[in-house]
């Protein structure tokens, strides 16, 4: 590895960051905070200056905010980073041997590379359906959400559920279609998923579980059992796929994301960050890829620092965090809930919709989720997750 | 040079990341977790903390103005 024994950042004169949103911008900022004085090329396919996505399914869809509020940083702060900013430019390939990123007809060489290309929505066969990932997607959907209009949302994950919540509050007739018997059971467990489904039902959403949608059309969705559900608008929110097409054949390992080690490195001098990266999180001892806003910022930072540190690199071992807002209720979760063995309500209760749930994987406390609780109450639990606390010990935190 | 912390409260999603990296500069309200700026004029030895908080905030609600 050229420059391997040099001081941090030694031998690195030009860093290319591909993907200009939360993770990519965070990486570029961290490079400058770490006093990297070389050239930073930030390449992004979208033409918009780096913007924030979580408000798309919240304040933007609800028409509470205009698009300008989404900018991640004011223009002068971006200018102060002295980037070679290439927006509206797509990376089309990577040649590891010559350290070159292909940009269609042109190319750019790097000493260090950070991959932060995020994910794109999965789609279903057929036509006429909305997806929700970009600002343009959100504006197109909100244009259509008028009182009395019928919206079918396919997929009751957090994205589908938040959109259903906004549409309902705007006066739309909403049907939420989910293949699993309980929405979000995979992500947060059956009891919490059931409560969230009931919240939607109480608000007048028609929640249909155990149904498969096989295709969409401009007039509704086709179910697997032959039924056709009529709707004026269809939103497909059935998960996403990492944007790694441009890395195919490069020699980098791709497996539902760019595979990275515990330092967020995919190869010497090449790092991954944000939604696109699947890395080994030593805190949980598993490989994970998380589509959470906070992780994008934290991993962008970690990738930038490790790239400059070389042999002094530090493992990226965060406690993942996400939030979601539905009908004015705030859901917050810390940890790695996926694949948990058990979930227990440790404060409040499900009926009142004010509770904290703790998740056990093996004999360890691996996650905690709160709904409608004061956010500070979750902090000691987060610390316990971060400390790798045994489940039996965590019970002493229980307040009920 | 001085550094001033500007906080766009309606953007805050009560994540508490700022409190974790800069506990001297930020706290959270008890009832809803929205951040409170404890000190909007950090001292030079707190600049790194302040910058880290602005960088990790998942709502881009913390802005630093250099004067
Ligand atoms: C509607 C919505 C609501 C959300 N709500 C929440 C929430 O409440 N809480 C939460 O924790 N998280 C939420 N998220 C997730 C959060 O927004 C993401 O985790 C975060 O945006 C990831 O940032 P990123 O930079 O990794 O990826 P992205 O934001 O996807 O950025 C990647 C960028 O790379 C560009 N790109 C892709 N391929 C190429 C290429 N070949 N060349 C150049 N550029 C390329 C893309 O166009 C994109 O601009 C939400 C996401 C969405 C879409
Ligand atoms: S990190 Fe940002 S969103 Fe979270 S509490 Fe602090 S200011 Fe609010």
C-alpha cells in the first residue's frame, strides 16, 4: 500500500468521495476537520446540493416545509470546504489497480476513496407507482395527496408507515398492505409491531397484513390471490437495494452492500460509509448494514479518519440509532434489534402507548426502543447496550 | 476567531447525539428531548466538541458561525 508507513494522511494528496449526501458530506467535512489539506473531489449523481432525507416522509410530504429547509449545510459552509464538487455526475466504474474512478466519458484518479452511494428503492412490476427516496419523489407524491384521495401503500416498514401517517393526516383514504402477519415484526418484534399497526387502525388506516402485491398499475394494485385494490395513487415502500452497480467487476466484495471490515475499509485506501456499506461491527460481533441517518454521519466521519490514520485506524463500533415519527408519536431505538431472541417491556405499557422495550440476543442486551417516552429515559439503556451488558444484569435497570 | 452556536430548534429530532459528544454545550429538555444549548459561545478548547456535535446531528439543526 503506497504511503502505508507515512504519518496520517501522508502520501494521500487526492481523496475522491462518491455520493454527496449525508455520509459523503460528513466524510468530506471530517477530512477538513482532521486538517487534510489536499484535494477532495465530491461526486454526486443528484443535481441538488447535499440534502437531508428523513424530512421527505415527514415535513416535506406534509407540506410543512419547503425544499430549501432540507439543505444539509448553508452554501457558504460547503464553499468553505474547498471541494472539487461535481454534482449531477455519476460514477460508472472503478479501476482499483490504477486507482481511478470512471465518470462516464471522463475519470478521476485518487489516493484515497470513500464510497457513499447509498441505496435506491426496490420496485414492483407494473407502472404508475410512486417510490420515496429523493426530493423529486417526495414533491411528486405530495402533489397528489389531497383530501379524499385513495392512497395504497405497499410495505408497512418505517417509510411506508410514516407516509401513511402523513397521508391520513392530510385527509386521504389510506390502505397499508403488508405481506408479513405483523408489520415491522422483523425490525422491532411482534408486540411493538402490533401496537404500531393498531395506532394506524385507530387513525382510520385500513391495515391489511398477510397480503402479497404482485404488480401495480395507475388505478391500483394487484394482489397475489387475484383481488385488485383500487387506488388513485400507489406508493411502493418495500425496501431498498445498495447502489453498488458501478463497483461490479472492480474486485471489491459486494454482498447486499459494499463489504467492509471493522475499520470501514473495503480495500487498501478504499472505505465505505452510510446506507451502502456492510461492515463488521465489533461491538455486536456481526456484519451489518443499517439505513439510519445518524449512522451515515458517523460512518462518514470514521471512514475519513481511518483513511488518514493508516495503521492507527480505529474500529467503527457504534450503537446504531434511529427514530421515526408517526401521528405525533416518536419512536426511538438504539442498538441492533434485528434477529433478536426476545423482547420485554421494561417501562410503561403497550396499552397506553408509552413504553420502553428491551431486546435480548443470546444472553446480551442488544437493543432498546421507546415509544412516546421522554427521550432522556432511554439514555441509561443506551449506555448499557454500548457496554455490552448481560441481559441478566440489565434487569436491574428495569423500573417496573 | 470566535465560534458561535446557532440552533434551529424546529429541526431538532431529539436524537441526543449532541449531548453525547458535547455534554458541556448541550442538554435535552426532560419532556420531549429537544436540545437546549447550554453555552452558545464555547471556549477555544471546546471548539472540537462543538464541531463534532454539529457534524453528528442527524437533523442538521446545529450550525456554527465563525466570527
Ligand atoms: C423518506 C426517507 C425517510 C427517512 N427517515 C429516516 C428517519 O426517520 N430516521 C432515520 O434514522 N433514517 C431515516 N432515513 C434514512 C436516512 O435518510 C439514510 O440513512 C441516509 O440518507 C443515508 O445517507 P447516505 O449518504 O448513506 O445515502 P444517500 O442519502 O442515499 O446518498 C447517496 C447519494 O449518492 C448518490 N449516488 C448513488 N450512486 C451514485 C453513483 N454511481 N455516482 C455518484 N453518485 C451516486 C445518490 O444519488 C445519493 O445522492 C430516511 C430515508 C428516507 C428516504
Ligand atoms: S443531535 Fe441534533 S437532533 Fe439530536 S438532540 Fe442534538 S440538536 Fe437535536
